[in-house]
């Protein structure tokens, strides 16, 4: 291996350590003097499958975890966005609307900090979904302009049925439209893994929760990297 290639490999290793190590340290448990990796939990309904596997001589039924269903929305650039847009990506998702009072601004300001932190990480993306059907791409673009402008952060809108099905049945967020232009939403933020499963909930207006989200994104990155098999020599 030449020096340039060797240097590139070292840089990649250092980057992975910087991104992943804090999350690992946060979720390491000590058991009989050995470090054990504690994965993030799964949220939503669970179904016990008819299949299973054996671990240390014990049969364990497989569990089917809740996954987000497909959706069709439009981003701030007028481009269509579906669940497939986030294939092979970890993403953070929340609700908002452009004329929301102070709480949306606080949540999105905190998300903006994470967007900047993960700007060069190809695994992590962000999505904020408007609960107001009047928020067309022009309104979304104007709203998004006050933040980092990263292509990794999509501001989305769509028809009421799609948005509220995603919010209530997909993410289990509380979202209410009184029909008179008034909306009630939580400051909740969800972390979604590459298999479209919910792995964490956080208060977007809480710095403590957003710091925990940052740590748990790193844990999820580590979890996904563990799935990648080392190439055969």
C-alpha cells in the first residue's frame, strides 16, 4: 500500500473513531469485567414472528418491529420525497409549520446544530414535516433559508391525509388540526434507523435531550457499521 493510500485509510479510521466512539462509551455496560455493547431500543408495536433463532442453546422467537409506511411528500425545492429517499440512511424527523410560534423555532434551531455537525456524514439526514397543507415549496424554501441550507435537511409538506397518517400512525406523534388554521403539535423528535424503525424519541426543545440524540445517532452509526462485513482477504 503506498503512502497516499495509507494516509487515506488512517484518515477514514480517525473519522469513524471521532463519530462513533462517544456513542459507544455512552452505551457500554460492564459485565464480568468485559465491555458489552448495548443497542438502542425499538419503539412502536411489536409482533412475535413464527420464525426464531438459537442463542447459547436457547430458542428465541424473532420479533418484527414497527416500521414507517411509505409516503409521498414534496420538499422545499419542489422535488418529490418518499420513504425510499431515505434508503440506507439514518434520519431524524420532526413536525413543524412555517407560522408556528416560538417552539418550532427552538426545535429547528437545535436540529440545525446537528445538521451542521453531521454535514459531511453520508449516513445521517434530517426531515421536518409541515402539518399545514398551505405550506407549499415556496413557503418551505423561504422558511428553510434561515437555517444551514444543507441538502441533508428536507422540509416537507403534502396533503393532510398523508401528513397526519405519517405523524400519528407512523411516528406516534400527537398532531391536531382544528380546521381553522390552528395546529397543535409536540416538540418531539424521532430517530429512524436504516430499516425505517423508530429507535429514539427526544424533546426537540431540550438541550439535554438533543445532546442525548447526538450520542444516540453515533450509537446507531456504530450499529450500522457493525452490519458491514469485512472484505475477504
